[in-house]
């Protein structure tokens, strides 16, 4: 679970930062990005200690992830961010409460509620800044729903994220997002 949380945080930061506008950069540059994520706070009232212990052991441990961001991913980050938020949660109804991407400022808030009569909700917010080759952000996740035995349970996490573009993508770029138009072939590097 720890690994997926930090990878999600890193990917979310890259995808959100790619949607810049206004007087700052229009988006981050496509290419190879190195993301560093550090879980700085976690609280889960009502959670069994054995379930929380592995995540608490990762507090303040920086994790590094490299990922290739295609031109399509850089151009369509909000769609991909929403897909990431609802992955593994079929039927979740998500709304974007705030999406400021201007003058190098990142400020996003997405709220998801379970549908079909299932209790539970979650909010992911991210605030930070970006240039075309760097980003930094703080991501907060707050979730509430039924825990073991149906008792109410909540989860609160804060992750600090830093990233930088480290070069061109190596090897075959990842597949384009579903529904995306693939880039036209060129005589060399397509990024």
C-alpha cells in the first residue's frame, strides 16, 4: 500500500503540474521526470495498529520514482488525474472543487463520493508551484468510510512532492492515455 500511495502522489503531481496556464509556463515539458515523495503525516483514528504500522514506518522516508511523461500526458493532465482518483473505485462520483493552474501555481481539490448507497468519501488536494522543468507540491488526502465491523474510520495523509525533468524518455514511451490521439511519426525524437 505504501508504494502505491507514493507512486500515486508522484504521478498526481506531474499530471497536475502539466496543466499550467496564465502568465507562467503553459505546461511542464514532456520527457523523463524524477519525482521524490515523502509521507510527512498520517493519522487513521480507529484503524487497527497492525494496519497503520507499515505506513507509519515510512514517515519522512523519501521515495524516488522516475516516469516518462508523453506530450499527450502533459497536454491532458486533469483527465488523467480524475482517472487516477477513481481507479479501483468503480462508481465513485468525483467533482473538481478547485483547479487553479496559472502563473506557475498549482491548486487543485477533487472530492469523490461513493455511489450506489455505499458510504464513504474522500478529498485529495494539492498546492504548490511549477516551472516547465521543476515542481513542488504538498498533497493532502482525507478519506472517510466504514472500517472493520462497519465502525466509522478516517484516514488523513500529507505527502511532500518534489520533481524535476531529467532528460528525454529512454526506450519506448508509455502508451498514450485511452482515447488520446497518438502523435504523428517523425524522423527522430517525437517529444
